[in-house]
């Protein structure tokens, strides 16, 4: 029962983190077209800040904590290639999280150097990573490295 509880909390944290990773770039798409220091700019900054600090950061940390607990209970996974690939994808997802934080700070400074299409494209990256991670965990393909 303990393991099932940890796995459930891990899944809840992952879903919460993914919601933020999918929603924040979407906010950036609309935020990019606003004028710095306008009322709507301030509203977007507040929404983005709250999403990053109160949802995404705790969810990401919880994802890692519960994930490491599950890994501790199943150390054999460290010898599974699919799990190693999945772990690398999670690290990439974490790097994207930090990059989105940098983009938020750029908006806060008033930088609008990137085109809106950039934010539309970056919005799809977490989705592709999420699909890959889920397939690796559920299917557990027998990957071979030559």
C-alpha cells in the first residue's frame, strides 16, 4: 500500500507539473503581444509568476521526491535501458522548466525579442516529451544500444 500511495502522489505531481509546462508557454504566446508595463502585461506577469512558483516548482520537486522514493524501492530499474532513456527525457523536461523561468524573467524585464511563433513551437516540446515518457514507462520497450 505504501508503494501505491507514493506512486499515486508521483502521478499527481507529474500531472500538475505537466499542466504548468503546457500552460506557461501558451501564456507567453499571448503575453508576447502586449506592451511592457501595460495593465495586461502586469496581469500576465502575475499569472506566470503564480504558475511558476506555486504550481510548477512544487509539482516538479514533488515529482522528483516521489520518483526517487520509487526508484529506491526498485533499484533494478537503473539497469533497464528504457528507464535510463526515460530519465534523460525527464532531465530535458527539467531543463525546459528552467528555460521557461528564464523566459518569464525576460518578460518581466520587458524583453520581447522572440516572435510569437517561437512560443507556439516551444509549447509543443513538453507534449512530445510527455508522450515519449509515458510510452517508455507503459510499454517498457526492449531497447538495445549497440
